[in-house]
C-alpha cells in the first residue's frame, strides 16, 4: 500500500485541498476519510478484461462484523475458514448511515483469518491467528447489470499468496445463496450489529 | 454522536483547513481521519473527578481484532461475553504503523456483542447478535503514572444501558492479567493480526 501512496503524495497539498472540500461536504452527519485514497480514485479497480484487482487500504475501512465458522465446527474443512472480518468502503458506510441502504457502488471486503488458539486468560473461545484469505462483493448496476441485485462476488483465494486479480464468481456459487438467505439486499445484515446500529432509526 | 457533530460543524470550513494541513502531515505513509473528531478534541474525555466518559465515534476507528469467548464455552457465564470487537484510535494506529509501538495516549476500545446464532448458510460457528458491553483501555504516562506500564482499564458495563462514566479499574482486576499475559506492552497483540501486519517489517 505504501508504494502507491508515495506515488501521489507529491501532489499532497492539492489533494488535501480536495479532501478539505470533501470533508466539508460529508462532515454532516459523520464520515471516515481514508487519507490514502485520493478523492477521484475508485474504491476498487478492474483490469481491462474485467477482472477485479486486489483491493488495498480496506483495513482502515469501517468494520461491520466478524462471524467465525471454524474448521473444527465444520468437519475440519469450513467453507469460509475461519474468522471473517467484514469491512465496508467508507463512502458507502456514510450513505448507509443516512439511508440504511446499500448504495450503488458499495464494496464489502471479507478478509479471512485462521483460528490461532482456543484458550486465553479471557476465557475459552476462538482467537484470531493469521490472514488466510480474501473475498469481495460489489454492487454495481452498470458493471454487473446481469447479476441478480447487481451484486457480484470475487475470491482472491483461501490461502496465501492471494491472487492479484479475481474473476466474477458464477452466479450460482455466491449470489444465489446471498439472494436466498441475506436479510437485506444480498447482505447478511442480520449478523452485522454495526450496520444495524448505524442505520437511521425508523 | 451526531449531536456533538452538529455542535462544531458550523465551523466546518476552518476545521477543514486544519484537517487539510493534518492530512498533508500524516499522508505518509497512510492514515485514517475520523472526520467527526475535530483536530483538537481529545480521543476520550474525563470528568472533573477523573472518571472516563463513554467514548464516541470509535466504530469508525481502525479495527484490530475480534476474539469470541462464548458463554457456552465458559460454563454459561463468560468473563467477557461474547464477541469482543477491538478498535484503536486512528492517530495511535498511524503511530503503530510507523513504529510497531503503542504510543503514549493510545486508546483501545473493546465493544462486546452477544452470540446471535450458531448456524448460517456459511457454516456452523458463532455469529454476532446485539451489543451488550463496552470496555476501554488507555496508556497515559501522566494520568496513569502509578499504573504498571501506565495502562488503565475502564468498564462501562456488560449490559445495556451502559454507564455514562467509568472509574479506573483496580490494578489487580485488569492490569495484572494484561501485564502477565499480553505479548506486547500490556496489549494482546498476539490475537490481533491487523496490528501484526500493520507494524513495520523488521
């Protein structure tokens, strides 16, 4: 990440000006600004042949939830091993705070970690180990016009090293399950207390 | 949170200017700026009699890790029920990226949620339910000069409604365990892959 930052930091004063203006616009009700993303840089990028490039900077996006589906509760081979750390891109998070909805362009990152230990001084349970995988979902009415709900899903792998780019997963392999089981617009909001609390009170 | 924001948003242009300057300073290597915190506002506040006020805005701070110590793996009554969502204040996170160390003034928030369900289409496991508690630790060489490592610990409760303020926990009840078992400067860095990855490579 730091390499790409060095690339644009030379124009930092100009960018800071743009950001200042952006901050002024989004300061109400509240916002997170990822300073390592210039205002005009897309949240995720695609190759010329339509593959998603591995996103960067997402570990500073708003966190929305962490389920854990450990291997030892799933026959030794969990479909999503094992902790899922789910983040949402900052601008879409701000939109969600205002509307309670996932705007066109929303990107959710699901980063996977192993279970490191199952007992600590705080009690028995599951504790994060090392990074082992990365998946992304994105809602885009133009790019994914043929996908149900305009949501597409990408896997950069379940072991390191991750793939640099990922193709859109077959509709049946991700979208269908989200469509059938996710409580709100293909997103498992039911497992994300952060988002439920962030949405406007009705 | 939004009420306090409205309080200062009137001076938004001036604040944006300050933030622009701040962004310019912290843009290398990278930073998260919580736009809902004016540059001169402390990360957490204390009452005149030394109690910590319940922090705000932390759900947009960098996420550092989530253990889960569920009640059903701890005799029905976990010491920390059940998911712990741990955040670090943004400026201290940036410092950690540069140095791999917890600077004086570091604030870590541990928000607790219940387990909502133990099975979903993604597999068997533990899925977040509702918010149930909030704890904070802070390193401050002046304020906590008598605490080992200058770390103090605060609990706003393990059920809602949370307490508005919290007194420093007795050294034996939190600090002693962190001192004895945490791998780095009283923090359980060993369970936080985000921080291990964020630290400079040696």
